[in-house]
């Protein structure tokens, strides 16, 4: 079997990360590694995995979480690959930032060394300070309540001009995107979209540390929840309704809600295709959890029981002590109750951009 020295693995990881989309050969080799694990041959699996990285497979975070590779996690080659990704992180972060600075030299560049975050934005100085304070406060809350620590890897946060964002995101319906393999967060605004994607940053870091891959409905539900919030002086938090919640009520009244089993079974791809119905429901469900003071208990129960029940439905049932069908009925009644109207301002692109000028914390 091919040996994997530390420097050799670092070189492979750096090369793979710079290679762009994963080549088909790398996917085939990765699948061969998974098959070898299932067949009880970890040495052969390690060989295939190393070849997959050499061929361009760069998503080392996926390796940490993939249950197909569980039998390989104590193998020296597997450990060397993970250590190499960690060792290469600083160089990769510097490379990402320099590429962005070369392309957008007029953007404001700041580096938060303790948090391992590089900022490259088109914001003015006042908006930049407000944005940084907002994310600092949100990071403190999230690490205390849910995710335990900041990610171990460096992250680039880019907030481009509207014209540049249109080219970078290449879809007018996408307001932000966090790409975990490349550690890049891009947001059209310094408010709602940025908060949504920033939750993904911390959540992905937590999943890496746990070696878990949480279902899409949990990932997107949490991120949608934190689009709007108010932090209290004693660390308390409230989640006021936004336009997603208004639309969730409209779906209820129109009989167009997805059932919880349907919603919770959606893949990332199908969740995106059902986004108009799915995201309002997910935010509403997580607001329901928070309204009963159950958000942290649910997440902790889910994480602790992940190996036995990775779909998170069992964690919901344990948290409330009720079967899922009764919980869904309870949520629908809660959703039907009269509530304050959401701030319709959040639908406007101009308002989204101006969110950086609004008071901190949503």
C-alpha cells in the first residue's frame, strides 16, 4: 500500500483543494474506498482513499462524517489525511484571501485572527463595524448554546457589491452561500442572509468535530431561525417572526403545508426545489421549539443520540415526550394562533442591504 507521510498528505490536500470540481475518477476511487470498508479491508480502503485525494477529492470534512468510512477512522492513513487538512488550513485560507484581494482590490479587508475569519467586503467603515459586532455577539451566543466552539478552520466572509454578487452567485434567488470544502461564505447583504450563512459556518464546524452529518432539515431550520433574533442583556434570545413565518401561516390556511415526515425526509437537493414551502415551515418549526424553551435540549438530545437515530425525529419526541404526529398537530395549532405581523422590510433587496445600518442583532 502507498505510504502517506505528513508532508506528502499536505501536498495532496493542497493540490486537491485547488483543483475545483471533483473529477469523476476521484469519485470512483472514493466509492471504491467505501466499498472496501464495507467488505472489511481497511488497508485497501485507505489506499483507494489516498488515491481519491490525489485525483482531486478535496472534501475532507465529508471524510470525517461519512459513516461508510467508520471502519477506517483509526487507520494511520486516515489520521494522516485529517492531520494534513488541518496543517494545510492556514495556507489554504491565505490563498483564498489573496485570490479575492487580487480580483477585488478596492474591497475592505480585515482579519480576525482569534476567530480565524477573514473579511472582504464592499461595506463602508460604519457598516463594517456594525456587521463585525453583530457576528461577534452571534458567535458568542451560538458557541454557548449549541455549537460549543468556533470552527477549527479558517473562513473567508465576503460581502460584495450587488453587481459583483450577481456574477459570483449567478442566481438572483440566492442571497447567500456557504461552501464548506472551500470555507467561503458569500452574502449579498450584511443582515439576514449573512446571519443565515454564518450559522451554517458554526454548525459545519461542530459537525466536523463530532464526526456527524446532520439532516438538511436540521441544518436549514437552525440557519433560518437565526435570520431574525433579539439578544437580551442576560444572554436571553427571542426570535421574532419574519416573512417566512407569514408565509408558513398562509400555507397552513391554504392546506399546502408539507407533512413533517415529508419535510424531514427531503434531501438537500429536494429541499432546495421545495424551498418556497420548506423554508418557511422549517423556520416556524424551530421557532416553535424555541418558544417552548426546547431548542437547546432538542439539539443536545439529537447530538448525543446521533449514532442510534441520525434523522433527529427521535430527539424531537424525546424532548417533548410526545410522538411525532401529536407534535405536528400541536405545532399546527400554535401556527394558527394570531401573531404580530413580520417585518415585511426583509423582502426588499434595498432593505436587506440596509440591514447593516439597523440596530445590532436583527
